[in-house]
C-alpha cells in the first residue's frame, strides 16, 4: 500500500460514523464493497486535499474494495480533469485501465462527464458505442453519462445515437441517465427531443420518459 493511499484511508477512518455507514449501505448496489461510513462532503474534501496525487497512486485508490476510498480516487480524477492544462489523455487512459473497478452508479456520475466526455469532445467516440453495447450495466451507464459533457458542448448527434441504442435498455440504472441525457438534449433542441419521443418514447422506461419530458415543459 502506497503512502498516499495510507494517508487517504487514515483521513477517512478518522471521519467515520456508524450512522453514515448505515446510510451508505442502504443505497449500495452490491454487498461486496466495504463501507467506512463517511459523509460525501468529507469524502470530496479529502479528495480535493489530495488532488495533486500522482495518477499511478490514484489508480491504487480505484482498485480498493472500500467504497469511500474508491470514491476519493474517482473524485481526484474529476478534480484533475477540471484543472487548467489537465492531461486529458492520461486521465482517460487511467479510467479505461480501471474500467471494471468503477462499478457503482455514483462513481460514474461523479467523474465520467469530465474525465471521459471532455476528452472525447474533439475525438472519435467509438469507445462510447463499444461501452453502450457491453453486457456490463456499468459500462453502459458510463457511455451515456460521459455523453452529458458532449451535450453540454452543443454536440447532440452522438449522444442522440447513444440514446437510440440504449432506449430499451432493461437496466434501471442505465435508463435513469438515458432520461437525463434526453432532457439535456431537449433543453438545447426541443424538436429533436420531440422527434425522439415520437419514435422511441414507448421503448423508454417510465422514469426515463418522465425525466426527458421535463425539457418540454
């Protein structure tokens, strides 16, 4: 275990709470990951304090079996992506090397838009379509969540195609972010969203459809 990882674990353990541990366990999507019990604001503060950590050491955090340790790692990736002059290629490659460790919905939501989506703004997006066709639900959620940053830039074509690809996805935690992507597309072009809902609306889950339709008022 590296010194940086030790420092992060010690800071998390010092902030642990049995009450917070119960809250986190209640929203976990698996029973394998260990939980220390640290409120998210504190987790993010610890990540910010360690945002200069070398990328190789951040990857040690991503491979942890402890929820908050991994969340610190993901959050550091996000903070690095926000920094001026960020090495987006290195951040993207670190994510992809650890793709199968980033296996909970909130890890993905925390950093995929900036770490993956921002990197792909001016690059081919084949990787997103590969992820969207994966049998792994977290890969599929990563694909549509990364597209949020592409939508934010005003580029709707690939995100819309990803929504078509995932419109009938059977996984609720994929559908939720398909709905968010469609809502954000609709905020930029109501007609595009209306056309999508006219052709694929019935394929969406009720939750995704409701979320998308909020853009139409």
